[in-house]
């Protein structure tokens, strides 16, 4: 594994030891504020506060829980600000740990919320009560075609419903396109569209300060889930790998991700992540070749994961299935595998 140099040894040690890092000043005018996540291995999201002449802008927001709100308020207090001083919430993507608190913050401060159009279009189906049943039905159909055992279909199809209440539904005030400059006084922040983990994922580069706010796109140790699901692009892994190549070219001194810890070597980390996916693609191609006519689900169960398959919780098994499907689709698009549609689809060597 490529080991990147932590930009904050205290932050890396907190991650390694299972602790919780302190809010800290990254450099003049910029703060890192950890916001706790309820009952998931990631433990916290790193919110970044950018000082403005009349307040702060933040990158991401955290889940909508009282504990998260309190931690964000306390972190802003460490920096000398209050929640009412937040002028903008730049959301890297619409997953609850990044977007969930944005609406509550806007209610308190009047801040504007910025989001990429591709993620904005998903809000209604994902978070409005009158649409979510359709999304679950679409996920169930995808799992049927993946060959998920009937006994677990309903459980897996609705696995993400438990996190919907961590979001305050809030339509963005501003749609942020690829290449947009954000116009934050004192900052030359430019948006970079990096789809894959979500269709509208954004990173933000600050060339003068040589910083990249990477969201979930590039992390220090783990790789983000890139999966086929009802709201994904048709070939999300292709999008993700292209977006990795797009950010690799930036000459920055420090990467500020949304999880784990800040680190220094962007290009080296991107190269490692791309190599990881090449290895995964080869492993999946070999599994299909060995079986000949295999489902996505059975392919996923045959792969190497960070823990034994039987110990993986059901909601994570769904993610594993859908991530495997993303790799199968990538291979299909390059004529390295072929799919025979059905219930379930079967995969063969090309």
C-alpha cells in the first residue's frame, strides 16, 4: 500500500487509534472541524471552515443530529465564530454525512447552499417521502437482476432507509458547475466536477494556497464506494477513473479530504487508487472466467474483502454487490466481459 504523509500527525493518530481529532487551524484563515457520525465505521466527517471578511464558508456539513450540530458549533467557536456567521455551505455531494445538516445551518444563519446540478436532480427521489418507495422498488429490481437471494431481497433493497432521517431536505440556492469559481472573498476556490462516488461529486481547488478539498473522491487510506444503483450514471467507475485523472494534474501541497486525515501526496495517492481498481478488475475478470455464467452477487461473494463475507452487515453487502456491478459494467463496456440479461443477469468472458 502507498503510504501518504499525514499533514497533521495528531489527526492521523486519532484516526488510527479510533479516537476523535480536535478542531484545528490548518493554516491562517482555514480550520478543520471534525463532526461525529452515528454508529458507522467512518466515525466523523471533516468540515472545513474558510474565513471570510464577514464570517465563514464551510465545505460539507455533517449528519443532521443534535450531536453533530453541537460539535460543528463548538468547532466554529474554537475558530472564533458562531453558527450564525456561516455564509455558505459548499456541499461536495448529497450523501447524508455531507449534506444532512446543510438545511438546518441555512435555517439558523441564512447561508446559501451550493451543490452540483447532477446531485441536485437526485434530491427529490432520494429524500422526499412521496418518492422513496419508487427508489426502493428500483433498487430491488437491480438486486433481483444481480442474483441476490430472495430471502434477503427486501432487507437489502431498503437498507439505506435507516439514514434518511439524518437529512434536512434542502434544495440548493446555487448550482455549482465544473470549473466555476465560487467568488468567496479572500479565496480563489474553483469547483472540479468529479463524478463516480456520486453523480455530482465536487472537489474544490485553491491554486494560490495549493490546496485540494477532495470530499470523498480521494482519501488517505480507504477508497470510496463507486457503485451502480438506481441514481448512478450508467458506468460510474469509468466516470470515477476519469475524474481521478482530472485531479491528479493539480500541483498542490495538501489534500483536505472529508474523512480520515489530511495528507500531502496527491499524485501518488491517485496512482495507488487507480492501481487498486485495476487489480479489482483483474480479480473480477478471473472470477467470471473461472465460473462461466455467474451472477453479480456470486461474483461479489467470491472476491477478497476487508473482512470475511459472512461477517459483513447486510447494508454493506448491498454496497459490495453494487460496487462489484460497477466493475462488471466497466469490463462489459470494454468488451472484456459479456452479459446475458435475465433475472438474474449472467456474466461470461467475452
